[in-house]
C-alpha cells in the first residue's frame, strides 16, 4: 500500500466517549503533524454513569468494526474510568481478544499511563481526579493493584454522579485545584480523565511540583506515537 495523501506518518484509531469534547482536540495537538487520528464514538444507552463506562470497554469489538476495512496502525481507547470499573484483568482479556481479531495493537488510556509511569521509574503518584468518590476509590485500587502507590489524592467534586459533568471543566480549573495540592513524596502527578482539557495546565503544574505531571490523553498520545515508531504494541 502506498503512503496515504493525508497522514503519511500513520493512521490511528481513537475511541472517545460519546459526549467527550476533549479527546479529539488534544490528540490533534499531541500527535505528530503527519499522523492522523481517526475517531469513533464509544456509545452506551444506559442511564447509569458506571454502566456507560463499562459498556464502552465491553463494546470495543463493535467500535473497531465501524472502521470497516480502514487500515489502522493502532487504536487508542480514550477512557480511563472504564478500566477502573471493569478491572485490569477484564481489560487485558478484552484487549487480547480484540487484538487477535483485528490484527493491530490496542492501547487503553490506563495502560498508556502505566507505560508512562514505568518509563519515568515512578513508584508513587499524586492523583488528581474529577470523579465521584466511588470512581476515585476504584482508580486508587487500580494503581495500587499494579504496584503504584497513591501517596497523595485530590478529588474534584462534581456535585453529581454524572461523570459527563467533567466536560464542563477546563485547564484553569485543573490549575486552581492543583495550586494548593500537597503532592508530598510523589514521583509523578497524574491528572486522570480524558474529558478534562489539561494541556495548558501540565507545564505550569510540572514547574510548581518539580516532577512529571501527566494526563490520560498525554500518556495515550505518547504511547500511540511509540507504537508507530517501533511497530509494536
């Protein structure tokens, strides 16, 4: 196959939650200019925020099927909360089966964060998450289960169980919340969630804390870029 006219550096599939207004914008800014992110919407008809998040992950084969014969080099699943609720073992099982069926690497946002933390030798994180309490608890349990200690925690209360309210936030809200966040002995700071704009907040926060500050979207873009560079998932 000859190089495509658009995106000669690669075609990446991106799955974004159905109402998420952030993933596509940040991916376009984070990925190399010669790489094209091609998106599909992760859809659930459930009224339950938790069920929606799990549905996104469980329905992964259906979303990939919407690309038909389009030759992707990899696919990024841009929803961290799905992994927190479904669990790392179920995530791994789904990804393994889907990769076998579709023949290209699948990287979830949570897996991308794990790879980024590993690359920086991070053992302790300060976690910022604009989630309901039970989802924050699930996030903490996830990171602890894979050997990353959560030594500082800041939860932004949305005033609702509906995680779609995250989409009303911006980088300025993240910076405000991080302004008095005591990260203690954390090796890195993780801003979890793909729906919150963070790109204007990461560098100022990193300067303040003196350690890496990463977001779900940043980690996913970096992991996908590495896949294109190495040809391996």
